[in-house]
């Protein structure tokens, strides 16, 4: 298979190979296609979608806590046990 890619995409692929992240241009393309395939396989059930929507609504209402506060609270909980 022969592909014609935009120059910016070719540069990105070349950069990935030169950085050592991938051994060849083909492996960059294979990884990208595998990621796309995996993304299509993920389907969330209604309960998960509802939970995500509720969490977003809580965050919008300011009901959440920032990561540092959560991390500190969890560390304290673990240290008591």
C-alpha cells in the first residue's frame, strides 16, 4: 500500500522515528490505526454515561474538590489504617 500524506503529517512521523519513539514510519502508522480501532471499541453503558454527566454537573456547581485536596485526604485516610 502506498500512501500520500500531507507534509505536516510526514514531518510528524519522521520526528517520531528520529526521536526513537518508533522504529519506522510504518510502526507510527500502525500505532495510530490501532489507537483509532481501540477508540471505536469502547462503548459506555447508560449507567456510566449518567455517572459521567452527573460528575460534570457536580463540578459545574462547584461541588468537587481539587486534586491536591483529594490526594491529601486519601493520604490521611491511608495513614490511619
